[in-house]
């Protein structure tokens, strides 16, 4: 089973490069992610990330819904 996790773009690398990356905030955990598959993504957008690659841009409401489910799963495992 694969899992893509939503995160918010907080900064972007040089957009002229082929290997465009961005810093993504996953609820306080910041990671560098490859944005090659989402050239339309901008700072403030939410993206779904799987193994270091942003796969698609999603709207904020959907991102918050998924984040809420992940938080509930974490609470149940405690």
C-alpha cells in the first residue's frame, strides 16, 4: 500500500532548473521535495507527496480533510 501525504509549499528553488524543488511543511516537519511533476505549484499551495515527489496540487479543504484523518489515526495508535 502506498501513501501520499499532503503538505504546504513554503518556498521554491530556482524555477529555471529541471529539478525544481520546494520546502514543504507537513504540520511542522519541513522537507525538501521534488516538484518536477507539478510545474504549476506555487508558494502556499498544497501538494500530495510520495517518496519525495509532489504528485499533484490539491485544494486546501481536501488537504485539511486528509490531515485530519491522519491525526485521528495517530491518536488511535497512542
